[in-house]
């Protein structure tokens, strides 16, 4: 029997991790661990959560330092490692929202590092452990499967290595047995799976993740306005409020045919197969990191009920390729700006707004300038010159967008909450700033996704 509406919807290893943290929380303040003590927000809670978030990020720091030690260009790798460790997304999501993404991305980075160093069995083991901490990393699983199968379980000529395959398979199976075994024995596995994969929720989250479905949803809003004037009989009445009120629930379109989970699954798999075929043919470490990023990006772009925070699955691995060349750097800049800005609605009080803007601008200025000096190349043709101008214009557009979002509550004369979970709860135009943020960021992220996909298929 649950005692809170905020039930744990993470895999078992994270529950064990939380239990471990509770041992220390009980020492700091026994009230923290009282099951019926909901909404307890004493200073001891805040201090404990923020401290443990920062301390557990040492796992990530250790991996990033090892990336530096093994790099032929330590200056560039230092900038990249520092940019990841000090990334604004960790400030927004972890240090203020009190989540442990830095710790889990640390495990991911250790796994990638093991692949880079040729220890692929350890890489697979760590990724299996990570999946049992947070199942959203399943977005990356297809790339891991193909890479390890092709590079660890086969010779370069494609000859199977049964012993290697069995070793890897048994290692991964053992991790899942330790994690899920107790729930299987107790007959609780169906309940666990229902919490981990909530397909009863709608296509969009309360605040639309800035992906392809945000653009589709916005298109439906535009078509609705046109249909109300020219052809009202085609309008689905249930969809008039569904996608514009900012609430969690089933998404119903007013004009466009409704999207179901099976549709998002088919589209996601179809795009991922493109990257996986390339990875099978070129199973190098560099190819693996790019395919890994694209698999996560594809799931973010076309997945069902994607959270805006899932963009971190793109931002972190993409950083490892930021200094490969000018094209990768440009993709990194576009993705970082749009991705970080898309997380801004998670911090909505005036004091938090100042922190997120100032911190992100300083981070971007230092990281982008440091990397640009090493990889910058001027446009070499008219098409690339035009693209460069359009991308710069798009990036500049975030300034007036932020000004509008900041001033909107004042000039609209409304007193409403700007939290993504509260928008739309009182009717009116509350959801407009969030909608504009989602759609504008989606434009840049979709373009950057196409950019990286083209680079992977053509340049690797």
C-alpha cells in the first residue's frame, strides 16, 4: 500500500540507492524518513538532498578526469570534461530539483570510457547496471547491443566468438537477476513493469518536450484555427482543449489523426535502424558514440510521453564529439542552447530565473569560445553560408523569446504559476509561454538532429 502519490517509478537499483541514502538521512533528521511525513521541507531536508546530489556526482567527476588523462589533446578534453561536469542541465535538474542524474550519467560515462579503452565487457556490465538504476537509458540500449555484439562478440571479419558472447550475456543476465529476481519471486514483476512503462499517459507531457510531437501538436493548433473558419465539421471536439491546456493526460488532436504508442514505436525503431546499420558496418568507438547519441535523440524526438529532461541523454554524449570538427561543434552549439533553454521552465520563480540565465550564459560563453578557437572554419560555399546565417538568426531569437516569457505575466495582467505542472490549470493563456518555448526549442533540436544524422551517415 502506497502512502504518497509520488510513488517510485524507477528500477530496483535506484530504490536500493534511496534506501542507502535513507540510512544517512535518518541521522541528519529522523523526520526525513517518516513515510507519512509528506511535503516535509525543513532546511535539513534541503541541505541533505543538495549535499548528496553533489557528493554522488563525484562518480561523474572521476570518469571525466580519466577522459582527460587518456586524451591526446588534454586542453580540449579539459574544456569538454569541465563543460559536462558544470553543465547547466545538472544545475537545473539536479542541484535545484534534487535528482541524481549526475550520478547516473557518471555511470554512463564510465561505461563509454570502458568502451574507449577497449574493456567492452566492463562497458556492457556498467550499462546493464545503469538500466537498473533508471530505465530511460533504454533509449541508448540499441546502440550498445549492436556495438558490443559486433565489436566484442565477433572478429573484425564478422566471425562469431561464442565464448565472448556467452560471457557478455551471462554478465548482463546476472545484473538483471540481482535487480528483478526478488520481485519475480514475490510475484510483483507485473506491478513493477506497469510503473516503469505508463502507456496510459498521453503523447505529450504537461509541458511539451521540444521534439517532433511538439511541432505536430502546434500544427494541429494552427489547423484548428483554420478549420474553425473554413471547415468546422472536420474538427474533433475532444481535441480542442486537450493539447493546449498543459495538463498530464491523453493527447487528442482536433484535426490531425491521433497518434498512438504503436505509431511512436514504429517511427522510433525505423529511424534507429538507420543508425544501427551504419554502426554495424563501422563498429569503431567514434561511430559508437555518435550512434549512441542519435539513438537517444531519436527516442527523444519520436517517443511516447517524453519528458523535457530526457534531452540530457543527448546533451551529455554529444559533448564528447563537440571538438571533432566545425560541423560537430556547430551541432553541439545549437543543441546545447535549445536543449538548455528547454529546461528553463523547470525553474520559474524570479530568483531562479536570474540564476539559470546568468549561469547558462557564462557557461556557454566559456565553453563555446574555448572550443571555437580550435575548430572554427568559415563557410566554404553559398549553401553553408546561408545555413550559417539562419542558424545564427535562430540562436539570436532566444533573446526576445526570454524577454517575452519574462514580461508576459506582467503585461497580460494575470497572476498565474509558470510551473509546467501548473500551467493551464486555471484556464486562459497560461500555457502560451511554455508552448512557445517548446515549439521554438523543437525547431532547433529537430534541425540539429537532422544535422548530426547526415554527418554520421556521410562522414563516418
